[in-house]
């Protein structure tokens, strides 16, 4: 059975094929109601706007339907049911499961008990493969993933979108520039993997030091809910903010991405600058997730 749990399970060719399919859907409207009659469970045990709604939208456009659980409180998890039991039961109701869960590794575990395909829609500070695919898709709309400099800014320790994206970019000719407050750098094990894969990764504390050389700036939110205490959150919360002023001297072709939601990291005045691509990025979630749903359900 085909699950999508981690971007690490993808070869470069798999990524390229999926993005090509998304592009066909997006630009030529090449899709039929190929998932007519299919039912997907959206199990979201953490808040979500974009991921949940774009999966639901993607499915509806392909003729399928979704049923969802929106919170731990609204499900039997609150009564002490294990995730393993939940996915076993839900497997009997649907043709695929999309799962978001606060615990790292939850999607992998779910895939071991599910009898239908599982798509990881974010597991704690772990991975977020569907976000990464739409991030890559958005970059490719502006430039080839070839000889480019990508900056990852913000909470790189707890930000799962940064983890998945950094790994995916190691398939391509990309130099990675990481800009994070002290203590919130990319996890050591991931850094080790990237370097083993031959990726050049350079760390900075101040974004201005690298901004003029970047082709892509990927901004992330401080993952407040994953900080061990609120004092450590407050210490770093205001230290990274992209404003029009800081962007003087950047390349004309720079694109700024953010998985959203933003919580002050990007000044709204940046939205009107030509660099801002985060709303298009969010929109790209639909064709990319249509391609993913077709893939896991074998259509
Ligand atoms: C991200 C997430 O949930 O990891 N949001 C998303 O899916 N677009 C980023 C975040 O919450 O900061």
C-alpha cells in the first residue's frame, strides 16, 4: 500500500513526477472526477486551516468526499483510545486517511495499523510532506531548482515544514542558508543527514548577512505550542521579522515563501512587494494535494 509519511521516502524522480502531475492539473485542468465514490477521513488532532481545507477542496474537485474529526476533544481519543485503534476502525469507513497529530512519528505508527493509505499532514515537530511538495511546486513556478540559494528563516528546530523542505532540497542543486535564533537551529541529526547527502548548509544569526544573495527566502513561525516554556518563547519571538526596509538590496527575482499562518514574522507591507509568494503558495496546496490523493488511491 502506498502511504505518504515522510519526504525522505521520496526519490527525486518521485517528487518530479508528482509535481508534473500537479502542474497538468493546475495549468491545463487535466483531471476528471477520478475519485468519484471515494471517501477520505481527515483526522486532524491539531489545528489547521490550509492543510485540512485544501485536502477537502482537492478531494471534492476530484469527485470524492471527506469526513473529518477536527479535535482530540471531539473524538474518542479523549476517552483514552489509542491512535492504533482509531486508525484501524476508521480504515473500515474510508478509502484513505489524512492525519495530523501533535506527536512526531504518529503518521508512521498509523500507517502500520491502517488498512488504507495514510497521508501525513504534519506529525508534531517531525515532517509535513504535502507542504513540502507545494513549496517545491511554488519555487518551480519561478525558477528551476538548479544552482539556487535558499534561506530558511525562523524556528528551524520545531518547524516541521522546514525539516521536510530542507531534506527535499538536498535532492537538487541547492545551497541552504539557515537563519535561526540560538537554540532553534535545525536538529543535529537532520543537519548530519543533509551534509551526508552532500548538501552545503551554512548557518547565520542575522538574515541581513545573506539576504542579498538569496533566490528564495522561506520564513517560518515560532512554533509556540512546541516550546517547553513560555519564557523561552518570549525571548526569541520578536527577533526575526521581514519588513520592506530589510529587503532593500535583495535580488529582483527573490521570492519569499511562508507555509502560513504567520504570527508577525512578515510585515503585511511586504504582501504588496513583488517578492511575496505566500498566498499563491497556499493556493498551490489544492493541485498538489489533488495529485497526491490520486497517487495514493491509484488513479
Ligand atoms: C504549518 C504546520 O502546520 O506545520 N502550517 C501549514 O500546514 N501550512 C506551519 C505552522 O503551523 O507554522
